């Protein structure tokens, strides 16, 4: 049973002039099963955060048009009104955003922020909400939880703030947790603690998880499956083990090369991908990665390659590259 | 001590100068956008400039185009209505032609709006330039004095000065100048302080140029844009401030035609001929709108930032924030 | 928080001293012989000499300033020439009327200004947003005394639905009667500030509304209205509160014009009467009272700022 089923999602922002509209998400499809965890990996600007905001129906204010289908728990979210969507946000899908300092209201105490939707929508009163919030803070590993409720965001450390944000996201027991770069703003030593916490909570609370990151190393130990995004599209998706074992897309391979590893010699330079990711207002013709790709051929610029299953033996491993993964005759397209 | 959280780090980094295939079309749209904004700024500037120019023209040509002598009273024709015979806009409480008085009154209105701006700009600008350039304790003392002057609501201080000096056009101008000096001083000083950090100013002082030369040849010209905008908007405020003081009896004395004082005098006929009091006020509004539009328009032209920022932000958001460090680089 | 208030209170002292220097100075810049200016050219030489001795005009300015300051501390603001009574008496019986008028006006301007500014900021670039920009420009080009006159012409003389002048009807009347007399002056007084506050609120809300914590609140299913009231406005408040405070001060001084137009028996009307009779002591006193109120309001604003900022509140 899929908790989340996204099909052919497309996000377009109107430009400030007639001809400068930006398509930031292009034909994105993926599924997340109940209790499953999916990592979405890509550089900034690859459209991963936009995809998740579109899932939550939160791009309307920016004036973006969203097409495609988003099914959550059997309901088509794209058919809902903003009011109905509000009932899903928080209680059905929880969101942990990346920078906990700016994601917490600086003018409100932690306890008040946490309790707000509990009191407003879940029938709690001040006392029971405070109890629940303290319980949640304990759950995410914050000591002296009761006293912390009165603290303001600027009085907490970065790791602590991220934990608070996680506690807020799970406070209404969502079926799906979306974590958008939850460790980017943190020290390396705290990053792994927070990742382990998210992983533990997912198992204990039986949630599905979408973990968005630019760092393949982050998802390696945490997620069941990985989707790699580039230029607003999914370029490869596979189970985590499979992807690390046999990365199909040249971009995925390049990403792997750039992950720091223990087996490199000191003094070795970390290989970087030359060039910059495309800007959504001017995508390159054909394959989005083609201008930076070492394997690019002439036909790569002709048309956008299909997401195909190159090896029938490795079911579910889809790659969008005609060079490393030529389309089989059947054309297995999601 | 602002509680507003700063923008997320990196949000200010627009993906502007991107080499590669992205750059060509983006440059085009940017340019076109700027052109569109320029013309929007131009429209406001032209409208405001037109109003101001028309007022100046009327003031200059008043003796030629005014249908009557503005001081000629006619006891037989008191408070005539609009479109009366021989008096297009009627007559006032002592039977003077309102249209003619409005035309001559434009001279006074422009005088007491523009002259104080120029004088306050000269004095306040020099103080600000000196204070910002010298810095240190001189700067602190001068700014504390400005603080005290700011703690007076402008119209009150002007009123006090006007009363003490005795009601006349001169004392009104002095009053308006005194209360607006700190405004110009602050603006100029702020700009000077930031300009002092600029490389070409440091280079000039490294070359051993004298202070006077650096202050007036290298810093002052760069203050021009911001000061012109501020001065234009301040002139709009002066139109209203001067009219207010004249209304209270502190400006030009009767029978000199002056809009504020005409309005005050016309109150006697408010019940029977409301246009006697309201028309001069309308003239004040139009002139003030003119200067404000002109100032806004010029600002939009000189400082495209005020219009650009939101569009640019949207761009950045759409491009997935630019919040995270680039992954594989 | 207490230390903050204390420190801020101490900072007021030099400003207040500066204010007294300025009001004292007003008496000094009168051209020519002060006694002649005060008593008129037809006064006798004995009267002038008596006044000079009375005011201590023969002493040096510095010592006169300290006498002036000492008098202020004992509540002596001098004697009004036109009223023939102590300035403090004339002003104190009118201060309440002025505070009633300007207090109501600032509340109206703040509430409506914040509401309109927030409303316009919801859809930047929309019709309502452009309407706000045009409205602000227009309102800020309208002299209050003219707006007051137009309101009188329309609502009192043409439509005859609201009283034009005074604070109560001749026949007398209760609170409702006073309220009816307040409507037009309050609109006149509030219009300018309302425009300024609305513009400031609009830009402050736009600064805040796309912040991450606003997104967070939305992502948790909180309704847009509560998002704005609980998460956007409190963080937009610091700059808005500053402007409201400044406007409160300007409103207070704007009463000179509004009270004149509507014959509202307050400090402003007394000041206007003092102008026409060149009643310098009353002018000095009126300015001093309003300027001190202005300084106090600014201090309250800073305290309010601190209240909205937990980093200062908890310090």
C-alpha cells in the first residue's frame, strides 16, 4: 500500500515577464510505501524541495502552477481545496525543514509553537498540550523537557533546535515525514545523531519517510530506496544497495565520486563535477546533464531521455540515460 | 535589536551571473524587465514633473494670464460662486478674484517650498558631510544635537520659531529651514559614512589628496542621486508644512496672495461659499502630489532595487533556494 | 527588561534637557526688546521695566536658563499674556481633551493601518496593493486642515449628519454627543498617520511573510489567518511599532491644526490663539508639554519593541 504516489508532477513559476516562466519540476513520478523510506538526492536547484512543497500544496502563494497527480493515503491532494489540504498538513504529512534557526518563530517560545496546532485542531487544552509537548521533546532526546518548553529558539543550540523541529513535525503523528536537508545546517558530529534519531522515530512511530539531501552519504545508511534528481527530473531510482552497487546515470556516478571516503589517500583532491547545474529558466536541450557529462554524445542534445529499466534482472532500477542505459524495446517507463 | 529574523543565509545570492547556456536568455529578460520598469518610473516622474512645471509656469506668467489684480477688492461681489460672470472661480470674502489669487499664490507656494529645501540642503548637507567625514566625537556630538531636534515634532518647532520671530515670509522660511536641517544632515552623513569605506575614496586619500578635495570632489558627487530624491520629496512635504504654518497665520501676511492664508480667510464663508476655502487647499494638494510623484519617479529610476527586489527573490526561490552549499563542487 | 527600561529612561534626560534649552531659546530669539515685544509698543516704560525685572531680562542668559529650569521643576511655566493666568493652568485643563482626541486618532490609525497594510501585503502587486500605494501617496499630499474643512463641508453643511465644531452641543449632552463631535476631527487627524502606518506594515509584512518559520507554521496545517496573526505580525511588529510611536508624536503636534479647524478646546487650539496674540510664554509651554509627551512616547515605543523581542525581554 503506497502512502504517497506522485505521478507526472510538474511545477512552473510564472516569471515577472511573459516569457520567463520557470519550470522547476519536470515529470516527476515516485511512490513511497507505508513505513518505507526514500532518499531524494540532488544538488541545490535540482527541484527536490520544490517537489515536496508541491506535494504539500504550498506553492500556491508563490503563484506557481502545479500539474500532475499527488495521491496521499488514497486521496488525490491536487483535487483538494486549501482548507482540506490544511487538514492533511501536519496531521497526515509532517515536514522538517533544513535551517532550524530560521524555521522556528523567534518571537514565540518553543512550547507555544509546538502546542499551537494541538490546541487549535486536536482538541488539547493548554495543560494536556504541554504534557504532550514535553513527552515529544523527551522522545527526540531533549533533556529537562518541561523547562525547555519556555525557552525561545535563540536560547537553544543548533542540534537542539533541529530536534525541536522534528518533534513539531511528528507531534500530530503523521503517516509520512518529509525531512528537507535536516542535517545541512548542523555540525558533522551532530548530523549523524539527528539522522539516527529520524531513523529511530520512523521505526517506532511506523511512518514513511522522504529524506531530501544533497549528500549521498547522508542517505546511505538510512533509506530503503533512493531517487536522484537533476534539473527538475528524476534521473535514476533504485534501492539504496543497488544504487551504490551499480550506479547507472553518469550524474549519479559523478556524485559518488565526490563523496569523501576513508579509503582515499590524504592530499587527494575530491573530484568535482565541472560546470554548474542548469537554471530552470534556460534548460539545455535534451538531457539536462549533457553539458557537464563526460559521456555525452551528439544525440544527447536531441530529446529528453526516458526513464528506463536497463536490466530486467534488476527490477525497479530506473535510469534516464540512453548511453549507459539504452532503452529496451518494451520501454519500461514509469 | 530587530526581532525580525534575517533572511536565510545565501538567500541573497541570486543566481545572476551564470556562465554557460543559461546566461543568454536571462540577460534578455532582465533587460526587458528593466526597460518596463524604467518607463513605469518615467510615467510617474513625467506626471509629477508636469504638475510642478505647470505650477512654475503659472507662477512666472501670473501677471500676464491672471484675469484680475489679485489685490482688487469689490465689496459688491463678495463670495461669488464658481463660473460667475468675469470670475471663473468666484470671489473671496472681500471680493477678490480667486483664480487670480491662486495664480499669484503659486509664487509664494513655490518660494516657501523650494527655497527652504535649498537652504536646508546647503546647511544640513555641509554639516552631514563634515560630520560623516570627520567622524569621532565631533560626529557623535552633532548627531546628538540632531537627535534632540528630532525629538521635537517639526511643525511645533517651526511654529515656535515663527511666533518668536514674528509672522512674515522670512520667518516662515527660517522656521522650515531649521526644522529640516537635521533631516538633510542625517541623510548626507549616512551616505558619507558608507562612501568613506569605498575603495576609490581610500585610494584618493592614499594618493595624499587634501580633505577638502576628497570631500567635495570624490564624495559629494556620489551623494547627488540620493540627495536629489530626498530633496524632491522634502519639497513636497514643505509645500504642506508651509501651507499649515500660513494657515495658522505665520506666513505671508494679508493681503499678499498665499494659498494657506487664503484657505484660512475663506473659512468665514464656509457655509455659503465653501469653494473660497477649499480651492486653495486643492491647489496645495495638487502641488504636493506633483512633488511626491516626481520624487517617487526619480527614485524608481535611480534605484531600481526598490522595484526589483521581489521579482528577484521569486527567481531565487524558484531555483530551489540556493540555500544549500553546492553538493558536488 | 527592568534594566533596559532604566537605561532607556536615563537616556531621556539629555534629550529632555535639550528640549528645555530649545523652548527657552525661543524666548531669546525674539527680535528687539523682549518687553516691548511682549507688552506692545503702546506700553509705558514703567510697565516694561517692571516686566524686565520680573523676567530677569537684565541677567545673563545662562543664569536665566537655570531660573527657567528651576521654575519648570516646580511646575511654573510662566504666565500667559493673553489668558492672564498661569500657563500650567491653561494647559492642564485642556491637556485631557487633546489626549482624548489624539489618543483615539492614533488607535484608529494603528488598527486600520496595520489591517490594511497586512491585507495589501497578502497579494503584492494586486489591485488592492496598487490601490494602497496610490492612496498613501494621495493621503500624504493632503494637508490635514484642508481635509478637515472638506469633511465639514460634506458631512456637516451638506449632509448635516455630524457636528462641525466644538466638543459638546450647546444644549449639552453625554458621551454619545462628544463621540459624535469627535468623528470628523479623529478622521482628519488619523488620515496621514494611517497612510504611513499602512505603508510601513505592508513592507514589514512582506519582509516576514516568506520566512521559513511561516512556511513551518503552514506545513503544520495552521490556517492562513492564524499564520498571519501569530507568526507574521509579531515578527513584523518592531518596525511597525516604531512608526506608530513616531506617528503618535506627530499626531499630538498635528492637533494644532485639527483643533483649530474644529474649534476643539485642547492644547492645540490654545497654541493657535497664542500665535495670533504673540503670547510667547503660552507658546513655550504648549511646545514644551507636547515635546515632552513626544519624548515619553518614544521611550514607550522602545519598551514595546523590547517586549516584542524575546532576546531583550529576557535579558
